[in-house]
């Protein structure tokens, strides 16, 4: 088995993903879609479920330890304001680009024309959503321990930042606590490495089950919609994220892609930004050179509020609905669709298919009735997983892009590590003698 462990993890994960697609498609052809999905559900998918549980197990301890240690590593609470403003601004800008690309592809491909919605089972969708004040209040935990137990990411982020600031303000008295969190973060990242050894098997199981369960016939029925979504997501990744890395930061794009392949493959197979977070943090810090002070704060926030894939998808679905039911849209409608999709996508749950249930809010902008929304959701939901996987992969890529940008701007990016060739072991530069002596003191 030496060859297995000598092979880079991203190659193993990518190979497992391809084999999972082939195996699921072939098995569906041999046994039939339903029987193949049932067989995989019993004998193969439990491996994927185990992998998801393992990485979900790490989410809370990783956010808490890396964020607290990251704040302590900054050394100055004032830097948090600069990092926070840059992060939120970047996430908002990329989301606007995603909206525009989604609408353009919806207009260009016209995926809703000629679609037969007669066989779709209506799925009622609530348009009720918490107010802005309610959302902001939920960020502050009444009981931090309960928030940790519930996995409430925004509440954990808020508590971890306050705890980190408290450690800094305590000065020498808080040093022991700060060191404890820093060492705990190192331990959790090591555990993440162990869990990632299961990734190829988990990715294979999840992808094979998804491909077999969707069925080629169901996918063919909305092939144009799927193509529009995938091409839109790819365009956003290449033009927006690739453009930022290459032209704004002047960094090689392929190094970024290579460094994030593990996280992208896990995101694609699990369709969950939150579940992928431990892998995203590990890839960003160890492959891209993003310092923990940035990765520990920007990436958990991105897994919660950065949903570029969702915003792009909602834009295309809005055009799909308008075309399927014959609504004539004006430029004002397009602006409202883009604005609404951007707002509702922020803070969308980082779980599979959460975004499709936000569709009703977007469709209200041009008068779609609740009955028509229910029909659209019922038509899309059976095959949404295939598109959700790609949306999640884009979201995770966007998180890493913003983290890299903020790290570069804040002087917290190890460019030597970022630019280092993949096939050569990286040896960090040793500190100058005077710095080493200061550290010993």
C-alpha cells in the first residue's frame, strides 16, 4: 500500500470522484436506477455517510480553536476591523458578479422554454424569512456551550472572536490560554489529516450513489438547465476568481487550483460548505500559505455568508421559471432578481439543497404565484443534488479566493509556500538569528 500513501491526496480524491461517476452510471444501466440506488444505499453509501460524520465532527472544534488562536496571533484587536470589512466587501462583490452571470446565462440558454411541467409534483415552499434584526440577534449566543453543541457557526464565530480579544487584553495573564488554543488548533488540524485519508472512499461512495439515484432520464429532462448552471459556475470560477488571483494578486492560478483540489472534491461530493470547512482550512493554510490568523476567521465566515453558487443558481432558476410560465421580464425585474438573490443567498444554510427553498422569495419579485413556485420546486428538487454539488464546489473556491486576497493585503500570506512546486517538499525559511534568540527569550 506504499504507492497509495505516496500518491498525493488530491489525485486519490479526484480519481475516486471519476470512478464514482462511472460506477454509479454503469450500475444504473445494469440494474436500473432505483435498484442500483437501493443497493448502493445499503452497501456503499454508509462509507460516504461515515466520512461526512467524521468531517462534521471537526467543524466546531476547528472553528473555535483556529479562530481564537488566529485572533491572538494578530496581536492587535484593531486588525479585526480591517479584516472583517475587507472580507465582507469581497464576498458581496463576488456575489454581485455571480448574480449577473446567472441572469446572462439564463437569458442566453433559455432553459425554461418548452419544458413540460405537467408531471411535476408540487412542493409547497414558505416565503417567511427572519427579519434582519432577528438574524443579527441570533449571532449573539445566549449560551456559548449550547451554540457549540448545536453547531451554530455564526454564534461560534462571535464568541471565538470575543474570547480571542479577551485573551489579548489580558496580556501576560492570558498567554497560557492563548497558547492552549494555538496548540489545540495544531492538534485538530492533525486529526483533519487523518480523517482526509478516508476522503477517497467517502467521495467514491457519495458520488456513485448520487449518479445512480438521479438517473440519466431525469437529468436529460432538464439537460439545458443543468448545462447552463454548470457553465455559469465554471465561468464565475475562471473569470471572477481566476481573474482576482491572476490580475489583482499577481499569483499563479494553477497553484491555487492545485492547492484547493482536496477541498473542491470534498465539497462536490458532500454538497455542504460547512462539512467541507475543516478541509478548506487545512488546504488554505498548508497549500496556499494563508496564515492561521486569516484562515481561521475568513473561511468560517465564508462558509456561512458566501454563497456565490446559490446566488448564480437562483438567478438562472428565476429566468427558467419566467420562461416556463411565460412571464415577460423588464430590466427592472432583472435588477430586482439580482438584488434579491444576493440578499437571500447571504447566510443560506451550508447544507445540501438549502438554496432551492429560498427560490420563492426571489420569484415574488415578478409576481410568481405560490402554486407555480411549488410546481417549479417539485420539478427541480429530484435532480437538484447534481447542481447543488457544483454550487458548493464554487462556494468553497470563493471562500479560499477571498481568504487568499485578505491574507495578501494584510501581509499574512506565505508566497514562498503558495508558489512552491507540488512535487518538491517545502522547507520554510529559517528565522534570522536575532529573531530566534528573541523567541527563546
